[in-house]
C-alpha cells in the first residue's frame, strides 16, 4: 500500500513552545501527482514541509516519504527528495550556470554541463546564465533555486509557496515547470495561499487550517462542498438589509455587501438553491430587484465558506 504513496503521514504534531503548529496532520499524496497544500498564514504549511523534508523532527506521529520512514531513514529520505523554500540557497557571487554546476558536483550528477544547460533553458535563464546571480531579480533567483533543486531529479519535490511575491512571468515559468515535472512522474507537494495556483496545478488539494487538515479533494470536489455564489442588486440602498435577511434565511450563508453597487452576495450552504427560488423569495418579501445571479463557486468561495463555518462553530462553542 505504502509504496503507492510518495508522502503518507499520520498524526504529525509539532509544537514551538506554546504554539501548537501541527495538531495531527494526515496526508496521503499518491506517487506522480501534484498535491496542493492550501491554507492561510500560520496554518502550519511551512512546518509541515520542514517536517516532511527532515529539517525538523516531529513531536508525534509518523510519515513515510519516497518509500522511507521519515525519522528512522532520514538520510534515505533526503537522498530522494528536494525542497525549495523562499530563502534561496544561491551564491550571488557565482553566475547562474556556476551555481547549477556547483550543485551538480555536490550531488555527483553525471554530465552536469548538459543538465545545467537544459535547466537554464527550462527556467528562462539562458540569457542571464553567465551573469552573477546577485544581479538577478527576485523572480530569477527563485527560478534558479528551483533549477538547482532539480539538478539531481528528485522523486518528490517540495515547494513552499513557490510563487509568493513573484511577477507573472516568473510565476508562469514555475507553473510550467511543475506541470512538466508532474508529466515526467515526479511527485510534487506545493504549499500555497493562492487558490488559483492550487486550482491550476494540483489534482488534489489539502486544505490546512490551524495545524490540521480541514478538507481534502480535487478542486471540483471541494467546489461541490458549497452551493452556488448568489448575488442580488436592489433598487434602493434602504432595502439592502432586507435583501440580506432573505438571502441569509434562504442560503444559510453570511451575506457580504457591496454598497457602491447596492449589491449583496452570499455563498449558499444549500446546493439546491435555484435562481427562480431566489427571485421568488425576494419578490414576496417586497424587495425591488434590479438583478440577481447564481454562479458556480470558486475555490475562493470554498475557502471563505470553510473558514467562516469554522469561526461560526467556534463562536457557538464559546457561547455554549
Ligand atoms: N520556529 C518557530 N518558533 C515558534 N513558532 C513557530 C516557529 N515556526 C512556526 N511557528 C508558528 O507555528 C505556526 C505555523 O507556522 P507556519 O508553519 O510557518 O505556517 P504557514 O507556513 O502556514 O504560514 C504559526 O503560529 C507560527 O507562528
Ligand atoms: Mg509558510
């Protein structure tokens, strides 16, 4: 069983003093897939990556990565994986090409010159290859760092927020690279705060919230967890609250207002909501409607819905 998973973790926990960064993280990433670990700041994404790449030891739980036990066979795990974070390991005094050749020698890659040229090309760095890396933009350094981590063809690649803060051109090159790696059979686990990134790259998404997995599934499955996104535009600002009350009753969601447009929107908790139902309910409540729409949920909606549910539950718990 385990051999079909590139990453399989059970109950991983990590504390930093008072902070319980991971509270029992269960992950199952099938070989050759791209898994997007999605979560807000502080959710525990970086801690998870540091544990799974042997940079930190778990306080509890266990994991197998690339077929080896994370703790007992840490060296074997390290030999099969690569990790790229936001702090690059690039030497600014060396050129891009020299940096890659250095990594190639460190990892005893056969034919490092050819592999270097191939990677420089893949990451759009051919023209800049013979300039010192210190002259590179942030996006170019991030690309070079990713190229360096690929020099010895890892089985599992960990990317911690690979495109945070990058320009669109660098972001697209990194996205292409991830797709290319996946097509070659490399397993990729990437963390991101960007729903769009997870939607585009990952076959499976793991939603992490406060150190635990809140949901897992394909982008489509996650979207199916919530109903449609409903929005109505009313004729007068004074009826906006009334419209919101109807939406609240009908959908169970938390209305959000766009006062400039006299609009109120909600992500429905009820997947069976239809436009006629919505319009009839508002009409019989005497709300003068200018416009009403239902559109399929985006991953953003899913994210909002799930975090919103959590806080509501927490408030209820505290009130009880
Ligand atoms: N070395 C550390 N010392 C103390 N607290 C830490 C350390 N690393 C992370 N944390 C805390 O653990 C929690 C999870 O952090 P992190 O894994 O970096 O989240 P993410 O990458 O999802 O933003 C946060 O509350 C963070 O402040
Ligand atoms: Mg992080």
